[in-house]
C-alpha cells in the first residue's frame, strides 16, 4: 500500500477500466508509466506470493498494457511496425497478452480483446494478428 500511495497512485485498482478508457480514446498515458508497471508487478508478486486472495487477471491486464505503452514509447529499436500501429490497437495487444498470462490461454486473450475492448473500437486485422502473437508469446513464456 505504501508503494502505491507514495510512488504510483495509478497502480491502484484492477486496470481494466483504464484499458477500456485508453481504447476509447481518452488520454490516460500517465496511468501506464514505467513506475506503474514496476509498482504493479512488485505488488502483485508480493500479494500472490503471500497467499492473499486476489484476482491476478486485472493487474496482469494493466501490466500488459504498461508493456505496450513502453514498447510504443521506446520503439526506435523496433522500427516502423510499432509506430504505424494505432495506440488503441496496441492497448488491445497488451491487454490480450495480460489475459493470456493470467489464464495460460492464448485464444482467451484474443477473445478478451475482441469482446471487451473491441466493443468500443473495431479492431483491425493486423491488431488481431498481433494480439494473437502477443497472447501466444505470453502463454508460451508462462508454460516454459
């Protein structure tokens, strides 16, 4: 609680409403900063490691979207692939990877992106393929 209160107040809550707001076009970039990622990851690790009853799905969605924002902000080493992708599609890719990491199901991550985040904004074919690639990668890393 001290980490969230003092260092990253944006890390409170599940992060799903923030992801939906980002897809809707609202400017919520400070809610997905590097400090939010660090505090959310450390807090989630401590809470789950301590055996507390906490749903890890919402925080992992926010962690996935934070990673997507970091890739977008530091995209000079990825080239034109990331810079041409709209930010709302990139948020869907990060959220799909977060759901896939939570449940270990890549198709579940893509379905979450289509159902929950795609209801606000229709996703492009490239965004769906990247969401599947991100979900598969997260699930693969989880199982290996």
